[in-house]
């Protein structure tokens, strides 16, 4: 009996010493954060500037005090926008690298991984704003930093209503979306919003993940006489659609989702982009807002000859949000998945200096914000034309 | 055959292990294989599991293409059939892997035989095109039959479990996957010592002579499609348990081409070749990834080139093998083995 007691004491002692050692290692060590990026896949046109934004943001945080003195180490992977690759990368990050949280990318892979991150308690801050990720009852560990795709589409449809002057009939709207989870994410929300708000949804055209030509879809849409069309693919796809539409001489007014609309669009689509609207949850690079200074300073110091866009700003704002949560979790001595989740859910009206709307997460609502600015391309420049704040309707949570 | 080696019985001629040493070294290899999880990290267990799954699929494809001479481009599709039937059985009816794995194999065998029917009339390139149709038909079905497959979003598969013990990590799952792989490899090895296996080979070598000799060519072609698809179906089923999330992106046409690459590089008509080829093709991207990762400090642009690099090296490997070692890694292995057998007096 006595020997058992002493053995227990020995074990206890060993555990305490082990804990001390691990705390020691932790205090001096670095914080590993996973980064899942698309640098080579079908969304790499927007994936690359976003990834650079995240990397630069991490470097900036590390150079400015880190996480209460600890450095962040970004364990990043290019997964080529392939769900199987994302799953393999996730296993590597959580199994071998033991990352504390992940900065993710696409809708398909984020929604596919949602059960994994829930089981493993890994906060997963995705670049996908899919509305399906906003209900903590279903996806407690998923976060993003923007209004949801659904709220953005609702905001754009609200703009359509205000832009439509002919009161004799309802505006006719068409949706263009990619044949993947990202493309389809806000479509159901858009359909319902059209029905409830007297907008005539006349056509839905599905384009492949990667495509070179959209003429047949545009001709279909022309037959349905759509006045407005919302494009839910990335910048390259949007510019193909816009150029084809110009070739066909369509008078439809096009609008774009946040991954098809940035400074890069007028650069690629040239004059076909004139008058096109888009939702822009993150401001263009160099916009006169207080939060922009650290970005432009960093840019001038490290790579003054590069050009940047709103996607780059988006990457930065992600890092600013989750690094704040890491700091708070660290202060609470809870630098683990659950602690970071709790810290994120404690962010209330967190101010990013205007890079994006203030961010609020609660344990029952992961919609970071509901304010969506609408920008228009006027003589090659992005000009803000409106901003819509969608109500936090409970029935919209998770849609 | 070595000098001084005499075989006096048919049994000796048919033996799998030519010498007791071969038998023992295989035994040691298997013991080491099953001790692997004690040493390897999670990441490498993931790779090893994918290799074992690829071995099953490659052996399956080799039975059809290497041994029976029927080209198939439908491998990715058959994998998908195995994976999605597993997900259906495990999600809807909560069936354990002991039921889902064999049934997924049987379902895939049936599908494979249906798509194998054109082999009655078609050979070579024409059959390849006909099986390519299988790929597109299955892909279309998977993408659009959303209630069962989850469409482009994919569907998750519950972890396989042995009673209450969930095989939810690659280390745990390894024992299941590796055991099935070993069993199926032995079955395939023995298959070609039987009448049916010999009939497959006869059809490959000359189908008209085979028919003259009394082999029912069509029956055996279909049987070969069935056996081969069973293997691929089992591989698909295990893939579902390993990946836990399956979507149409798991089964692009490039997977079918990868599998053809495995048996070409490994060696057509060789079980050992299927294994070596599966290891080679599965490890190739992982080693390239490590290499580009290690070099990313010196050459930052390399990581962006990774995807194209993978495809380029894959193509180059196939071309080089076709020119310098058309019989694949298995033939190279035999050359090396024979060299050392007679060392230092090789001739």
C-alpha cells in the first residue's frame, strides 16, 4: 500500500515537473498557426494576394511585440483548391505540427473540414464567408472576417432595388455561379431574398470551376432578359464573363461577389469592367482609413514595388483579428483551441481601423458583421456607392 | 533460374517462395510493416495508408490490364463507386466496415462488369475509350445525385470502428488497411496459379489461341473486370474511411491515369510491380513537396511551381521507364536480385 502511495507521489511529481518543463518551452517558444492557401488552383488569382497579406500580417505582428512576446509561426501549405489535398494538409498540420488554429481558404474544403475541426477543437478562420459557417450550434469552431456571402448578396440585391427606377415592373435578376461549394454558397439565400423583396429571379447560369468562355450561358441569360446579374466566381472568371458580355453587346448591369471584385478587376477586364458593381467587405489597398497606415508602411519598407489590392488587405485583417484573440487567450493562460475560440467569441465591436467593419462574435452568433459596402468601377477606379446593413434575423443564421 | 537449381516437381515450379530465405525475409518485412506505427509520425502514417490503398487498387488494375490485357480508364470511377457505396451504407444504415468493405467491393465488381461488357467486341484503344465513358457517367452521377453523394460539397464518412474502438486516426486505421492489403495481395498472387488466372494470361497473350484452347474468352474477360473492380472497390471503400471526407475531387480522371502510371512504372503483369509502382507514384508528390519545402528558403518561387512540377516529373518518369525499363521496377528488382545472388561471380 505504502509503495503504491509513494509511486503515486512519484507520478504526481513527474507530471508536475513535466508540466513545468512544457510551460517553460511554451513560454519561450512560438505559436504555430496553420495556413491553408491556394497558390496554384482555380482560385489562385485571388488566393495569392490573400496569402501574401496573411504572411505579411504575421510578420508585422511578430515585429511588433508578437503574441505577448511569443512569435507566431505560420505553417503554410498550398493545397491547390482540392478538398483531398486540404484534408491531407489538415492532418499534417494538426497531427505533426500541432498547430493551435488554422487560417483557411475555400468554401468546399472549409465546409468539408467542419466536423474535423469541431472534434479536434481547432478554431478555423476561413477566407470563405459561407453563411453555413455562421451558426455556432452547428459549426462552433468556424469563423471568418466579413459579412457572410449571403448577407453580401442580400446587400447587392438591396442595391438593385434602389437602382431600379422603372416602377411598372420588378427588376429581373440572374445569378452566375461556379459549380462548386463556393459558387453555390449564397444562392439559396439569394433566391429567398428575391422572393420576399419583389425581385424577379429569371435565370441561374452555372459555369464550370475553371472556364475560358461564357458565351452560351450569356446567350441563355439574354433570352431571359435579365436587367441585373450577380457573378459568384473569382476575378479571372468575372472578367471572362464581362468581356464576353461586352462582345455580345448585353445591356445587363453586372455585380460581383467579394472574390471577383478588387483593384485587379479593372486591370484584367479593362473597359468591360466599367460600371460594374461589387461587394467589398475589405477596403481597397491604400484607402484613406486609419488602419491602413501599418499596411502601407510595411509595404514601403519591405516590397515598395509590388502592387496590392483588397485581397491583400483582407489577408491582413484576418491576422489582426485572430492575433488579437491569441493575445487574449494567452493572457487568460488558455492558449489552446478552446481558449482561442472563447477569446474570439469575446471580441465585441473589435475595431480594425476601417480595414473592414468592426467585428463581433458571440457564442450564439458567428456573423462577424452585417455591413456590406457596395463599390462601383468608374473610369477604372473603385468608388463606394452604397452600404447596406442586413438585420441579424435568427432565421438567416446558418443560411 | 540460377545454375544448379533443379525443379523436379510441378509444385516446386509453382512455388511462390523459391527459397526458405525468401519466405523468411517476407515474414520479417511484414513484422516490420506492422511495427511501423510505433516509429512514424501521423503524416507518414497518412502517406503509408494511402500507399496501401494504392497497392490494392494497382493490383486490381494490374489483374485487368497487366494480366488479362484489357485497358481500363475507369479506375477513378470504380474507386468512387466503392467510396460512395461505403459512405451510403455507413451513414444511412450505420453498417460496420466488416460489412461495408466487402459489399462496396461487390457493388463495384458488378458496376465494373457492366462497363466491361463492351470488351466482348472492343479491344485496345477502343476499349480504353469505352471505359473512359464509365468515368464520365459515374462522375456525372456523383455530382448530380446529391441526396446520396452530397454533390460537389462531398460527404463525410464516420470513422470505422472495431466494437467501441474508433479507428479515427491514421495510426489506428493502418492495421485494418494494411491487413486487407496483405490479404488481397496474397489472393492475387495465388490467383495466377489457378486455372482462372492462367486463362486470364492466355487471353492477354493471344485471345484467339486462348479460345481455341477452350478458354471461354468472354466469360473470363468479364470475370477479370469483376475481380479487378472488386479490388478497386475495396480500395475506394478504405479510401472513404481514411479520408473521412469524399467529394468528386477525390476521383478526377488524373487518378485513373496515376493508376495506369503505377502499373506501367511498376511492371505490367507483375504483382510485385503493382506494389512498387504504387509506392513510387504515391511517394513522388510527397518527396517533391519535401524537396520544394526544403528549397523554398533559397528559391521562393519553387513552391508555386510544385503542382506543375509534380505532373512534369510524373510524365518524365513514365517516358523514361518506357524507354529504359519497359518491364518496370519489378524487372529492375529481379535484375538486382539476380546480380547479388551470384555475387561476385555474376555473368
